[in-house]
C-alpha cells in the first residue's frame, strides 16, 4: 500500500516547483555576472596600461612596446645562427650602455657581452639528451650602489632574446626582454638604489635547450653571487603572469605573496608543471646546475599563437605587460631587501644552523586582488579541521538523544549522502565526456570549440548539470543528508590531498568552510522566510559567493588554458585519437561544474532536481551540439598548426635518406587539411619529391642531439 504524501510535504513540493523558474533565472544571472568578472580579470582588462609618455618613475607598457617593436618588427628572425639574433644583441647592449652612461653617481652599472661554450646532459621527455654548444652570446647588466662589493649576494632577473623557428617572438620572449629593459631604466631613473646588486641576464639561447642560462651559470664570474632569481617567460600572448614554479623552499613564494601588485600564483601549478612537456631556464638555476631559490613567472594565456608566426605585437593582450612590470619592480625591491638573499655557501650554513623549512608552502591568489599564503605545517592542521568536524557531526545531529541506534542511523544517512554527492560529481564529468564522444559519431570535425570556447560552455555545462542533479531525482534523501554528505566528501578530498603531499587541498578546504558558513546563515534566514522560500535560498547562496567566484576563476582559467593547448597536444592514432580532445575538454568542464555548482546542489536540488528542468538542459545540449557541428574549428585568432619538416638521415658523412614530413599536431587529420586547403593538397600531389607514405624510421636508441651556433 502506498502512503499518500502529507499535506505539508505536498505544499512544500508545489511551492518548490512554482519557485523553480525564479531560482533558475536568479542563478543564471548570478553566474553570468561572476563569469563576466572572471573573464575581465583573467584577460587583465582591469589593468590600465601606461603610455610611453608616462612619468619616468613608473613602469610603462607603452615604452616596453617601443622596444618590442624594434626587436620584433625592425629586427626579423632572432633564431640562433640568423643575423637578426646578433642585431638584437647589439640593440640590447646599446640600450643598456646608454642607461649606464646616464646613471647617477650613486649607482654602479656594469654591462658585459659574453660568449659561452660548454656541454651537458639532461633528461627530457624521459630521454637523456646530450648537448654540446659553443659561441652563444649573452648580454649581462649589473646594477648596484656605488659602495657595493663585487662578491655581494645579488638578485638575477633572466629573460631570453632568441625566438623559436618561424616566429617573430613578440610574447616569447621579446616581451620579457623589453620588460627587462624598461625595468632597468626604471631602477636607474626612479631614484631607488638597490641595497643588493641586481643582475639582468639577457640570454641568447633558451629555445635550444636552455643553453644561454647554462653557459652563464658555468662560466660567468657573477654566477656564484646569485642569491635568488626571477625567470620571466611566455607560453602565450598575455593574461595574468602565473607563477608556475617556485623554490627551493617557500621563501620566494612568500616574497611574491607579500609584494606582487597583481598576484597570480597557485601552488597547484607546481604539482602540474612536472607533467607538462616543456622546460624553462628555471630548471638550470634551481634544479640541474644550482639550487638557487627563485620564481618562474610565465604568460600562459593566448597559447593559440605560441611558437607560431602569429606571435606578433598585435596579438599581445593589453595590460598584461603593465601588470608584469609593476609586479617585477615590487619583487626586485622585496628580494634585494630580504635578509634571506644569500650566496650559496651562506644559504647552506643558514639552513644547517637555523633549520630552514625546505617544504613548499600552500598559496593561491584571489582574482589577482590579493594572495593567501600559509606554510605546509600549518596546512596539516587547518586542512584536517573539516574531517574532524565531519566525524563529530553524528553527535551534533543526534544530540540530545544520543544512542547507538541513532548514531548508526545518522552515520548511515551521512554515508548515503556522501556517496550520492560523489556519484553526482562523477556523472557531472562522465555525461559531458560521453556527449562529446557521441557528437563525433555524427560529424567529421573534432575540436569545434577550439576557436570559440563559448561553444564548449553551451555543449558541456548543461550536460554536466544533468549528471550532477540526476542522482537527486532517482534517490530521495533528506536535505540534511545531502548537505552533510557533500561536506563529508569535500572534507575527505582535502585530507587525501594532504596525505598525498599535493597542494590542491586548499580548494576543497575553501569549499568545505564556505559550506559551513552558508549552512549557518541559511538556518537563520529560513526561520524568517520559511523553509522552501526562494528568498531563503539566498541566505545560503550569498555567503557562498566568494567561494563560488574563486571556483569560477580557478576553473575558467584552467579550461581556457586547456582549450588553447589542445591545438598542440599531438596527433594521436586513429580511431580513438579523434575523440580524445573533445572528451578531455568535456570531462574538464564537468569537473569545473562540480567545483562551481556542486556546493549549491544539496540545497538547490529541491528546486532544480526536476525532470522538466533536466529535459530543458538536455535540449540546450542537443541544440548546442548541432550548432557547434556547423562551426569551423579554427580562425585567424586560433589557427591550426601544421608542421612541414625536412629530415636528413646520415651515416657518418653520407646521407642515407632525405625526406619531407608534413603533419598535424591535433585531432583533425591531414585529410581535414586537404579538404579545407585544396591548394596544399594540389602542391603535395604535384611535387615529385614528396610522398604521403612513411619511408624510413630510425632507431631512437641511436639518436644524439647536438646544438652548435656559428663560429666567430
């Protein structure tokens, strides 16, 4: 016999159904506003660049662009062995010598041009690479007070002026060199005298496996005085300047947290950087050659143009260089004033005598407005709090009638709620991934969202919400079980991160604490406005806004970065390789939806976990899939990468094989290229020297990599 619902519950359900459209509309408006704010912050729209006529005691993006125009437009081809690289070196040296000539008597300025040679081995992509090099040029400038000693501990600021093959190198790394020129001018014209020397290394061979920085560390007289370093790089055309690596120890990241005007740093980036197939000069300074404390600061957005002919002045994101420069000047001041700036021998003695913590800290920025930083040992305490609260929750919920039976039932309800929320988050990831794969069964083109990331939003976010809310329709639990189950899940994930020694637990810790705050405020508002009133819902949502805004910022940045890098992830074998990028992006969007909307799901599910709402989300998904299938994946602002390579296979002095390779580096194959670029197909077919067949593959165990520049 079916028990009819009570009048109170029926009335509550009817009220929730009637309020569902208003709740959905309000949440759409809220998330829309937060997304707009996040977009502006990520693309540095809130930073106003200064023109070239700005005050001399301020960093000016306009003056940086003047240097950059000279390096990129007037001096083409800054690759090793090309005349442009030498011309760029002479331009940099001339600018530095001009600054030195006009420096006041309170400064000591030295400018040197050095030629470096050497050899070393390194592990790259799990292979040992042996490199020999000679006659690479570095330009070095040292600014200090007129009373400084030659062997005084110094700060190194590093950037490279060579560019990759086929690229003008405006962002990578002309922007770094031009920023360093403006920074050195600012130091000498602002009247600030550095308490410790500052060394500017303009190295001329970074693209060739970090040769310039290795040569400096092995041969230059000032290398032994370096007590800290700042390496500036670019893997995109702008955006916030992300601290991707810091260390050894937590001192450099603490300095950054205290002084950066527009901070963008995240300790999770350090956990992830090791799996990214790339390196910077940070590796030479902090890991392979020396153990110098430092920061690796990189432009990471605008990756569409990275290492392509589109890396030009026009594609730089305005405001990015201004924010970088103001951050750099503050960092230079902080590092040179720090008592921790020590030479290698002094660092070793201080670490032994004072027991300096060598563990990396937990830190993250909040929308580039400020940073939160705490040591690893502090994280062991505060990241354990949510689990401790969760373990005590059954006692609180059973009080004052605490019995073994009531405790067991409460624990069982919380376990069900935790499993339900975990299942919802898993479905939020799986459903959009399946949606992505399903679409490719009916269309030939992958990555239709590549040039239009908003398509990924409309395709995958509604599908993810279906997965997140579906279990709450199928299995009915009390709101209390939903809430404390979600809290328990985030608490256990925080604990898991901590036990694994990873840094990502700060996000789930933030969510857990925000859930408690929202629950407390919501309990007060519900007494005033009623249990099922849409107005009472915002007693829970409003305290959660800081957390939700950060999750959007963190997740939005990650998705944008991932989408841009999908264009250079490589061409995977058919047939599965065609599906991989779409599935990865769909799953990542689902994970971010789990972060951004998951904390609200326990409370809003009584309004949104309705069949009619989920049907609407599915309809939006289907329409978005149909529309996106008609959109071309690439554009001028997001071009497709193709590689044309001429390969020689030699045996001693004899050429065994010579062939051309024409390939793609994403999921859309050569057939896609030929269908949409018939002139390329015609040229390949008519050229008798080219073949679409693979003719020779050498044994990788015989590979030896050597890099040599021209002799002087």
